[in-house]
């Protein structure tokens, strides 16, 4: 990746900082953290960016990895949404989510993961077809697939 492309991609990610956390806030929400990107190759326009090959977007302690990631930005350069496809993983300090496709909407701090979704938290596992996850609160809503139901295994605290 050439320096101009890297600088352009970093400029798009840095623009997301403008709407950051309020002054004096002790712990900003994950969605208010800077957005950083990485990939084997990428492209950028005034309103979008594209990452391919070991593509990843990190924000705070959260990481979105996939074969390919496309991002949309507003006219002012702020990232508005990120779409990941192929071997999608979204990892937080306490959870891991796997799926076929994910759409992260920055403004409402939600990521929607679809296609053979697996959510793990410690030893607990929940599977389904569509997961809506709030990156700030950790609230999750799982739905079944076209011909399947959600399924899960949950261990009581203290169980080995």
C-alpha cells in the first residue's frame, strides 16, 4: 500500500474522532473511541474506503476482522457505517461473535451480524441466524435463521 493511500485511509479513520467523547467523561463508550484500520490492500474515495485481505477495524478494545471491509463516510469525512464480509469476527474484551456478514452503524453503536452466527462469552455459547449487538452496552438480540431456531449452552457462575 502506498503512502498516499495509507494517509488517505488514516484521514478517514481520524475524522471519526471529531465526534468523540465529551470532555471530562471518565470512560468514553466504545463507539466514541478512535477508529483504526488495517489490511493487506485498500482503496479510498471521498465517501468510502475498501479494505481487502486480513482486513480489520478496531475501536477501543473491540475489533472487527473479515476477508473484506467496506466503509461509508459522510461528506465531512466521518465514518458512518462499516460492512464486513467473509469470515467475520467481532471481538470485545468479554465476547466473541462470528458470522458471514456484519454491518456496523456508528451513529447508533450497533452491529448486525448475519449468517450462521455464533456468540461466545466465556464458556457460554449462543447460535442463530441474526444478531444485533450494541457495542456500548453489550446488549444482544439473537434471532433464528430461515429454517432454524436459536440455540445456546449457558453455564452457571462457578461451574467448571
